[in-house]
């Protein structure tokens, strides 16, 4: 090792080929200082580790991995528990249409029906999913439950016991069904209507209208036609919230976390039986409102299904993302012409029941309401054909009050705020052949409209999602960019330090390889020492060891030139001449001994890590 080192120092060109990395791994030898501090190696190692960490974060994206894992529905999982029993305050607000001119209308004095909106009647919906079964194909089977609890304090002074003049659902429904039958079928029905003196507009409480009232016609139908009417009381909210026998299968997210919580099948089918074609009936991939598709892209659409709607509806993004409850939210509304029956868009003709198309703005949902002539619309017939409201007075459609929307967090697919607003109507056809209902022919009677809504997440849930969706992504990016920048800076610092140090080393080595002076004039030869370390603590004489091929001409520091004795000078010259005559360059190192007393008075040897020489003790 000494021989190789001696060769490198004797050849100035060889010095230029020093490897920077060699300087990091050069170990300390006895009596000599390490060329570079150990911290340089630590800087390089730490820099490489930081860059490796940044690359790993970029490739594997730990936040994305953890978030997708969170979205999967696993027993007692966080998002699964939110779906199984949402901890949000979900409310059903019902608005009834009180008939204010019932007597004049029935007497034929007025041709238009006057209505007055009464409400809200507010109920809390305790949504839950029960009888949950995990299937082997990555789906979950469950039975939804939607019990309602009356909320008097939120009903703004309205009571379930308030009496109103409202349509007789049983009479109008039976009359509509019978009107389409033969004369011999209509005859006994007309006799029964007259004998029971059933009227199309009757006084009843709000609760009776919503959750069921007794009617002789309904009781008769229950006993005579059990396959048609399976209940003794009829109420619109009662029918709308009848989930008896419903079961659904949803995706668990095992294969695709973004699809967790979305429908696979409803009642065992991927399509609703009352419609033809996937556009109107396809339920697979739709949401029931508890969770939508995750990782949504700009302009991406979602689909929504709920039994009360009887159909699947597409929702589109509206406006720019906003902030709701401290989280980014995108507003979704039902697409334009969502309640069209083919009059505007050909693809919507599948909503025409048995080939009979209702005016635009009405969807025939008779098959979902036990054969009753029920039509779905937006509240106050918003966006409906003008012909629908021609014979109705008292409606005031307002988009801000009657439009449905969901505010959805696009990354998680969780709704942050929603209002799902629809109106239930009786779409009467020609019933002029039926007793007591002749005035209702070709009239669409508004019954009620509802708003299923929640305004904000509870504080605990809000804080949790603020951590997941706002803080953790920022920390993930900071960790990535911080690791990358820190790693690059550490590598640059380490390489720069090594480069500067190597340059200093080469310069020092070249300076020490001096040529013989041609003009001595009696001046003693000297050797340049680039080291500056006091040797006062060394009790013995001080030695300077160097390759003999680099025999010095003088020893000096910045302040003093130290003369050598004649014997030392002659010894150095002889050693150098001997080296020049030897091609092997394998001679022994040259050692200069400086007396201690002379060193103390005039010598300040330099010994730092750049030195190619070692100042030794002579003990």
C-alpha cells in the first residue's frame, strides 16, 4: 500500500485520477489522519436513503394504498360501519297539498284545482343495513331498514293531527284501474262507490294521509282482490317506505375499492323489472345515497337509485368544487331531461309504461305503487310540460328550493350534504265512466312532495375525514418532496465537499514536489509543509515522512523558512538522486528529523486531513 501511494504521489497526472468515492472510504492508518471526515460518508448515505424513500413513495404511494384499504368493506371496518349504520342526522320532510276549493271543484263551478302547500312534517330516518352477509364473490347481501321518528320541534308548528282536505287515494286509484276495464267490470265498482258514498276529496289528518287511513274500498279490495291490494290501509309515505321483502347486494370493494357500497343487484337482479333497456333499468353501479363511487374524475357522472323513485337516475357535476364542512365537495344534480319520457330525448322512451308516455316532467311509477296511477315529478312540477299545471292553481316552482342535489367528496365518494326532492302525483286518465270522479279526467293531481336531506356531518366524523382527506395527503406530499429535496441537497453537499477537498489535496501534493533550486547561494534547502498542527505536546523530536521521489528543497511555513543541517540536506539530495536513477520508484520514504528545541522556536508544522504527509513522533 505504501509503494502504491508513493507512486501516485510521484506522478502529478496520477493525482488527477483520484476517485472521489475512494476519499470517503480511505481509512485511518497508524500515525496518519483520515483524508476526509466520516460525516461526508454519512451525508452521502443519508442522501441516497432519502432519495430511495422518495422513489418508494412515488412508486407505491402509501397514502393511496392506505386510503383504498380503508374504503374496502370489511367487518368492523371504518367505512363499512359508516355504511352499515350512517351516523348522520337524515331527515324526511313532507309537504302536503291542501285543496282549498274542494266543494266548488266537485260541483263543477271551478275547472281548476286550487292547492295550498302545508308543511314541513319532519321525520328522522334511522337508516341501517341489517342481515349483512359477506359473499365469496366480493359482494355483500343486506336488507335495508328505514324506520321514521316524528320530529315535532323541526316541523315548524305543523302537527301530524292537522286536518286537511286531501285526495282520496283509494277511490281515485280504483276508479282509474276500473276505467280501463270492460263495462261489466266497471258496473259493480260504480255501484260500490255510490253505496259507500266515497268522495274523491275528503278531510283527514296529515298522519292518516301519509301513513294510512281506512277506506271501505281498500278493505273490500283487501278481501276480494288480495293479489292486488295486500294492505287494509293506504298511505303514500307508508307505501314509499315499505321495504318489506327488499334485499340488495352491494360491492365490498375487494376487487375495486372505488366501487364499494354500490349496487350489484336489487332483489337478485341487475335490472329493475318495470323498465326495458339498461338506460332505464340498470341498477348495477348505482348508489343508494350512502356512498358514491370513489376517486371520481372531472365531468364524471354517478347514478342514484332509491325505491321511492322506482327508477335509476343519472347525476352530473354542476359548477366548481366548493368547501363543505371543511372538505372539498362537488355538487351533483340530476341530468337535464331526467324526467323526460322520450318527447325530448329518444333514449328516454323506455319510461313509457305499456307504450303510454306521460308529458315531459312526469315518470309513470305505477308498478312500484301497487298499480295506483302514481307519477313522479320534481316539486311543484319544476321543469314539467306546461300542460301539466294548466288546471292547477297555487304551485310556485323554484329551482333553489325544489332542485335535488348531492354534495359529494370526490376522492372518497362520501356525501357531505344532500337534498333528494320529488313529488308524488296521481296521473289520471279518462275516468268519465266512473262515479264521483268525472272532474278528475286527464288531471294530474299533486299529492305531496318530500325532501330526504341531511345538512352536515357530525363533528367527530367531520374531524376524522378532515384528517384523512386534508391532512394526510399534504403530509404524504411533504414527505415525498422533502425526501427528494433533502436527498439531492445532501448528495450535492457531499460531492461538493469531496471535490473541493480533492482539489486541495492535489494542489498540496504538487506544491510539495518542488524542483531543485539552481541558485542556492549558500541557502539551505527547505521543504514546504502544508500542514499546520503544533507539535508542542510531543516530547520527542518531530519527523516529516514523504516519498523520496519528492525530495524537498526547503521546509517553510507562511512565516518562517527553517534551514536544514548540512548532513540532512546532503542526505536528502543523495536520496533524491538515487530515486531518479531507479525506474521502479519503490524506494523508501524520506524522513526528516527536526530537533524539538528548533521546532518549538520556529516551526509550525501543518497536519490536516488534506496532507499527503504524516508528522510522526520519535520516541
